[in-house]
C-alpha cells in the first residue's frame, strides 16, 4: 500500500521546546545509581588526595614604595626614583616575582641543599618507590657536570618561585611578600630574605647605573674636546681662504646690480615698442590690408610719390575707358603703368616691414647684453653671500660643540659627586613573623570542593550516559526519535505479574490472566489496528523489528490470542523461515506448513493449527528450508487473498528487517506494518534504518510499539508516558 503517515518528528517535538523540570527529574531518577556511584568515587578520591597533602605555612613581609626621597645634593640622579603610580607599583610586583630575585635568594640561603626544594634530596614515597622499580624514577645521584648542576639549580629556583606570593595591598603603595613552606621558621626567613634582596637589587641597579654613566662621560669628554678644537680651526681657515675679513665688496656689487636693473628696464621698454610696431603691421597685413595703412607706410615719402603717380594714371585710364575700348593700345599701356606702380608700392611696404624686423632684433640683442651683465653681477654677489653662509655655519658648529662639551663636563662633575649616596626606592615596613597556623590545606574548603567535584562529576556522568543512550524509553521518545506514532507498549511479564504468577510462560500469560495489564497491552494494540483504515474489512498485518530478540514472537502470539478471545477470526503466519519462532514457541512440529502451501504440495486447510486456549489459527513452518523467494511468488498473493476472505485479522510474524529481505517483501503485500522495539535496548538508529528500508519497499507503517517494558521502572522514570502513572491505575488490574 502507498499510504503515508502525516506524523513527523517536528510535530512530536513541539512539546519539548520548553524545559520540562519533571522530565529532568525523571532522567535523574533513572540514572540515580550511576550518579551516586560516580559522585561517591570522585568525592572519595579528591578528599583523600587533598587531605593527604603536607601542611604548609605562609609568612608575609611588607614593603612600601617611597613617595618621598632625601635630596642630599641638588642634582638629578643617573637612575631616577620610582614614580608611585599604579602601573609602576604593579611593575615592581612583577620584579619581586622575577627568577633573578629568586636566584639571589636561593644562592644566599643555599636552598639547593634543602630537600624541600631539591627533589633529588627528597626521600622517595610509595609512588617514587614504584617508579624506581619500573625504571621511571628520577636519578637521585648528585650531578657531576656544570650543566647538570645548573639544571638542578634552575629547578630549585622554579620551585622557590612557585612558593612565592606577591600582591599589592589594595590601591596603596604597599606590597605583601609571602612565602609558603613546610616549616614556619623557614617560611618567615625566606620571606624576609626576598624583601632584603629586593632592596639590595634596587641599590645595585643605581650603583651600576652611576658607574656606567661616569665611564661613558669620561670617554665622551675626550671626543668632545677634540671636536671643539677642530671646529675653531675650521672657522679660522675658512675666513682666510675666502677673504671674509671685511664686507665692503658686497656693497659695490649691490650698487652695480642696481644700475644694471635700471638699464635693463629701459631697453626692455624699447624692445617692447619695436615688437608692438612689428606685430601691428603684420596684423594689418594678415587682416587683408594692402599695406597702405601701415604706420611707417603713411610717413614714407617714396610711397607718397608713387601714390601721386598712380592717381594721375588712374585718371587717364578712366578718361580713355569712356572713349576707347579695353583693347586700345593706349588703354593697355596705361593699365600696365598702373600695375607697375602698384608693384613698386608693395615692394616698398615689404622693405618697411623688413626694417621693422631688423629693429626688433637689435632691441632684443641689446636687452640680452644688459641681462648678461646683470647676471654676472648677481653671480658675484651670490658667491660672496654663499661664503658668508658657510662661515656662519662653521661658527654655529663651533658654538654647538663647545656647548655640548660644557654640558657633559658639568654632568660628569655631578655624577662623580653622587657616588655613594644612592637610596633605595622602597623600604621594609614590617618583617615576616613566624606563622602559628597552617595556611593549607584548608580541610573544610577541601571537603566542600570534594563534594562540588563529586556532584559535578555525577551530573556529567548522567548527562553523558543520557546522550549515549540510543534506546527508546517512552512513547514520547518513539515519536520524537523515529517520527512514527507510538501505538502501544507491551510490558515485561515479571514487572506486572504477582509473585505467584511469575512462573507462567509469557505467551500464555494473556490467556491465563485476561484482566492483567499484560493482556490489556495487546487489546490496546488490537484497537490501534482496528481503527487504522476506517471501516475497512479484514486486515493483513506484519509484525517485525529492526534486530533479533525484540519480542516479535511473544507479541504476535499474544496479539493473536487476545484478538481471538475477543471474538475475531484470527490467523497467525510464522514467516520467519530461519528461526520458525512461532512454531517453536507453540511446540508445533508440523510435517507441512506455510512453505508447502505456497509451493502447492499441501492445502491450507490441512496445515492450519487451532490454538485450543484462544481459538486462534496458526499457520506454522515445517522443518523444510525454502531455497527460493517464496514470499515474492504469485502463490503468496493468492494465499493472502484467500486468508482475507476467511479471517478478520491476518498476522505475520516475520524476520528482522535489517537481517533479511523477506520482511520487506511481505510488508509491501500487507495492509500495515508494526515495528517492535525493545524497551531501552534497541538503538533508534537501527529502527530508523529499518523504517527507510520498509518505506523504500512501499510498505505502510502503522507505527511503533515498545516491548518488554519494565513497568515498575517506567513508573518511576518514564515521565511523559502512560506507564509513569502505573501506580495510579494498577488497582484496575489487581481488582
């Protein structure tokens, strides 16, 4: 069949979108033993480890950064005092923690010979003895090489640094230096030595800085003295070489430049005039003029005479043109004379233009000559000025060298006077006293920490176990993890039976105890089958599971018997060709069965077995093993069609889906398929894989049912399921 469920995991999970406190409590109750075991183990281990720790004592000395310093001499120190700011105080805290200071304390107190800090000198405990037996223990022989001794010393320095605790007191300038040791006397002594070595290190830094400054200043003074002498000699030599003993030459040059500037202005004006006249004449000719209106042509006597002659000839031509024709000899001769005069006028105009060009060139050459003389004078002035600049630079260098030399000389005298009067930037306010009580371990705190760690580990174990639990515990988990409707829950007989009834075989329990919760589980499953598909007649139902051992056979027999007792005509087919589970459970050793009916060697009526206790019919399997795909044959379809007409309910107990392909063939022929899953055992992934295989075969999956449910455990742990309320409705079955 091709029907599909409209049920989906998203719809099933909507109720779980909010945190359900009752569900969390149920999970915790289910994992209570695991929680208690893990919490107890962690608590005991942590408590034992912490309580077996060696008692330690902490002594503390107090230092203070000096905010006021003595001023013995009125001069600046080479290494300035500390500025009592927050960052400076925090920096000094880190200085107190430095390995160099710890090394000074180790060397001063010879702590490399103390077994508390030198692991080589410690007596081996139980763990050390075991390591020694297996060859993993540390070498306890004294190092013979320099590298070995230095490595051992560095190990002691690290151990001492780990015991040191330095902190700033609030926002003050005070610092507490604490040290922890197994001996209270040793703790106080080492804490005080740390404070003393810190003060000594400050004085040593200042003494070293002053000595290095004096050495540096002495060497620099010799260099600066030589530089001053060389600078003075350079000034004298330059004055002599450039004849800069007086400045009178510079004044004459300036006067000469002034005169040249006046001349240059005049010749440039003349040049501009000549250029303007030439440009105007050319512009008139370019605009279409014949040259008569050019300024120089208007004043030319030659052009004026030629114009008079032309006027006379023009009058004669005009007179002859009225009396003679254009080809008359006199007329032609007069026109030639007129053209000759016009040519002479144009030649004269060209000569005037050429003359203007010559005047412009002369003016330009005059301007260039004056400019050259001016440039020469300026070059002389620039040479004198450059020499003066160089002289001033040399004099400045000499003054600067002399000033630097004097500054270094004064500073050298100050640092020499400061030697021996350096002051530390911190003082010891209070020395460490011998502690009277241990600082660790804190018994109450350790016990509280053990409890916290134990509870945390227990909760983590519960969470981890819940995350790794792949089984199905409630119908809500069936719907959420599989996306299938939960259609029933078959309890474990031992969890619902009275003590006197626990010896009854589970397949007989529903018949012998028809009012029990076990029988009611099958009636509930039968109701789900009856209401599936509406008013449809007889139904063919496949019962299967993903893996073996899920309770398919018990469920199939119980469902068949309960349905038959209710008045339905029921037949149960044993379709597990490998196991013959139904036949074995009912003790049916038939010579012929389902295989023979399909193969045609036996009739249906001859192999059907009646279950006398319930009235259900059983179609068993013989011991003959089928070698071909009998369920996919046409004979199987015909058998199912015949069973539909004779029975109200046809049940088929099949093999696991993941094990054999037979079940998928039968599921495709049936009206519906019911997947069975063992309570809290069958992995959800395996069931999902089975669902996919069945859906690929076109099977209609009615839903999933849980089997072998421990009702007593579920009533305590299965919140959200009907079994959770078993204690409330149990009286209906016991009555």
